């Protein structure tokens, strides 16, 4: 039994996240998650490309603000037109608000007209907790070298009101523009806002 426990402990250490959180200026923790079709997608596969990571909960009023208005879809489209990879992650646990399976996620994307590179399922919350994703949406930008260069809200208007989008500064698009131009990201962090991520046991 002692040997079994020792082996289990070793495996647990191996499986533990490399970093407790995604930190601006540090390498983005790698992860592998299934997409809506069950295909395993790894962040490492996109090394050499700029990547946006978005935390999503379809039932969150703040997510509805950005999807219902088309703002998130427009941001996705503008980013991907420049060759940016867009990974949407759902970390809602089974039984909690916003949890979806693959079929439900596909239906949601089709209805919303959203076309991320991949919609990834993280029902155990492992990746969400590794990134310290706090809200939906919570946004991260990873540059071509694999470094986190932005973390925070999609913009500077932390309300569920779609009318506020018009006057907001889109932090994600601003960061992507600066990265594309070879500049340092002027607003590298901001306070994420939205619904708390509905992790298991939360």
C-alpha cells in the first residue's frame, strides 16, 4: 500500500499544472482540452501564432452582452482576419450555470454566429484554475513566443449593458494591434468583469 501511495503521489505531481496562473510577461501554461467534436487541442500546437483565450458561459448576462450585441463575434473576426488563433474555453462544471456538452456548444456557436478557432470544454476546471480565470468573459492574449501579454476584461466598461460597448476601449483589439506592430502592450492588465466562473463545488 505504501508503494502504491508513493506512486500515486508521484503521478499527482507529474499531472500538476506547471504554473499556478497565467502571468503577464511569463510563458502561458500549456494545456490540452477536447473541442466540441472531442478532438484534443493543445495550446502548444499554436506556438508561433498569436492566441486569444476567452472564458465563456453562455448563460452569463455579461457574456450575453458581448454575444447578443455581436461585439465578441466582431472582435473574433477582426483578430482571426490577422491570423490570430481564438480559443474559447468553458469551465462551467456539470450542474452549474453555463455547462454545455459538445452538441450544446455547437448549437450555441451556430445560433450566436461565433466562429472561434476552437471551443474547448474544461468541465473539471483544471485549465481555468491554472489560468486563474475568474470571470466570464476573462480574456488573455498570448504572443507568438508563447508569452502572456494581456490578461483581463475585454474592455473598460464593466457593465452588462450593451449600450456601453460603443464608448468602450476594446483592450483585446488594442493589445493585438500593438503586438502586430511590434510594440509593448500599453494596457497589459485590467480587472476582469462578468459572472464568476462556475467551477466544480463553487
